C-alpha cells in the first residue's frame, strides 16, 4: 500500500467513524424528540456501515463474508431512510410516511436474496446485477425524496425563504445524492468512496455543530413542547397581519406549512399556536377569516351569486362554503342577507 493509498484508507476509515458518531449523537440526543431524527440517524448509520465494509475489505480481503453481506444490506436501506426523513420533515404536520409498510416489503426481499444467493457464493451475480439494482433502488428513493421536497417547498425555494430545518434537509439530501454517485460510478470495494463519505459526512458534522451553536433548528421536536405565551401571542399577531395584508385565506389550497414558511417558523409551532390561542385547528382558523370576508361581500356586493362569493373568499365549492358558513354563523349565506 503506497502513501496515497494509505491516506485514502485513513480518510475512508475516518469517514465511517464520523458517520457513526453523528448517527449515535442524533439518535441519543434527538431521537426521542421526533421520529424524523431517528430516520436520519439510521440513514447515516447505514451509510457508515457501507463505507466501513469497503475499508475493512481493502485492509483484509479475507474479511468475513457475513460482514460483506451486512454492508450490502445496509446499502439497501440508505435510500428508504433518507426518504422517510425528508417526507416527515417536509410534511405539513411532520407526519412520517407509511414506513413500516416499506420495511415490510424491503426486509423480506433483502433477506431472501441474502439467504438464497449469498455474496461469497454468487459474487458474479451480485457484481453484475444485484448491486446495480440496489443502487437503482437507492437513487429511486432519493429522487422521490427530492420530488417531495420540491413539491412542498417550491414557494420557499423561489422566494429564498427556506426555514433552517429545510435548508438542513436540502444539505442532507444533496450529500446522499453525492455519495450515491460516488458508489454508482466506482467499484463495490473501492475505498475511494469511503474518503468521499468522510468528506460529505464531515461537512454535515461541521454544519450541524456550527448551527447548533447558533441555536438554529436542525432537528424536529414533538408538538407537545409548550410554546412561550409571549412568543405565541407575537406569532399570532404576525399571522393576523399577514392575513390582512395579503388576503392569504382567499387561496383555496392554503396550507399551514406554506404560511409557516412565510413567517419563518416550523409548521408544528404555527399549528400549535393557532390551536392553543383560538381553540381551532389551522383550517378552521382560515375558514373564520373566509367567512368574515364572505359576510362583507354579501352585504356590499349583492350582484354576486352565493357560489361566486364562496369562490372569491377561498372556498373550493359551493357546498363547502355553505357548510362552513352555517357552522360559523348558524345560518346559510342566502338567509344571511
């Protein structure tokens, strides 16, 4: 092993170690705060195991075959856990996807392949087909993650108004894409990708430490945390001002996450503030503003039809307008005037 190889080997081993440290730190310190943090922790652990396998294989090509198989299995779960993390963070209610269903399908698949076609007996099969299939599965989940991120954060991206946790999520997603590209374009046992892993995980580690010191929110918290009353009142006032200034409630598909991005707070914090301050959920809160606007139109614009009033105030249909109006006023729009 020449000097350059030794250097790459050192950074490869350090990359795997850094990944494990960051994974354990997130799991232990933030795992109980929200399941999304555990998804990220497991994704980093799977990546570190995958990088560690290449390091030890290069160091000792007589490495136990079971450890090689573990590295393959870990690679199979990197993409899914990144997907679980991104979807949970970006969902308006931070609700995780049906991850148990995904694992209920994926675990039997990798178990069957491992049992029926162990790597040490079918190296050709794994090298030519199965590993490539795993890499395709990995990037498919990453692409789904990127699509969901873009779909839910499109407005904030164009307005350059991503929250701290969504900026962090974008960094995480980019890192896993970069590592996937390194693995996909190199040999399975290449220790060079371990050095790449060291670089990108080291980048995440530094970014995480720096922003933690700045008190930026990089990890999700459960909505059971109590919000300071003064902050809650200030946030509600900002929300009211935003609604009055921009008539956001007239947007039929208005989401809590979109409004939270405009205010620069996590969606769960906005949702909890509205619920605790008004006794209503976010959609009910929006409908109250829509109904107030509808009442004004019914008084001042008699030429408009009932359906036109509802649509102008943000309701998607005449029936939804009637239902919300009667719930809030005790009468129908036609009887109101």
